[in-house]
């Protein structure tokens, strides 16, 4: 005859694997927002939408004027402590001489199929103050 204690022990042992299966794989820690705990896509997986770009996609991208002419190439990004972003554009100097860098606030740029600086021409950007890294 089986005692009540033995039945309770058997029930507890039988439930242990089920409890282990329900425990989070990360020991109860939560994944940071925007990341998935596993490689399978789920509700916590995030992707970039059409209004966000990776910095690597901006680097070396051509910058165009409204007139469809190429102004220069995006060379670097500068982040400010306040959360601002400045784009460093490398342009050809006067009559194709050495390149010059200018700083353009990111919020002045537009993007559809390519990067555009509305209202600018190659000449107007060439007259902007030169940017130098310290």
C-alpha cells in the first residue's frame, strides 16, 4: 500500500520536468527592448522602418542637390551630447583641387531614393565654411 507521503513525492517528481520546461531560458532575465531572446522572430523582434538608417548605410553615400547634380559624399557623422547629428560631406575643391569637408545638420537632409540637400547647389555648398577635425 502506498502512503500519502509517497504519493505526494511522486506527484512532485512528476511535475518537476514540466516546471523546468516553463522556466525562461535566460534564468528569468528579460532581453533588452528591441531584441529577441531567441533567433526566431516574435513580438520582441524589431526591424528598421523606412524612416531609419544604419550609419554604415550613410557612409560614402552620394549627396545630391535639388538640381540633380552630385554635391559630394557623406564621409562621417558627428553626434553631439545633446543628441544632435551633423553629417560631414566631402566635396571637391575649386576646379577639382583637393577635397574640402563641410558640416551639414542631418535635419536639413532628405531621403527618398537617394540623399538630397534641398535648395543647395554644388557652388553654395562649396562656399560653406570648411570643417576640420580637431
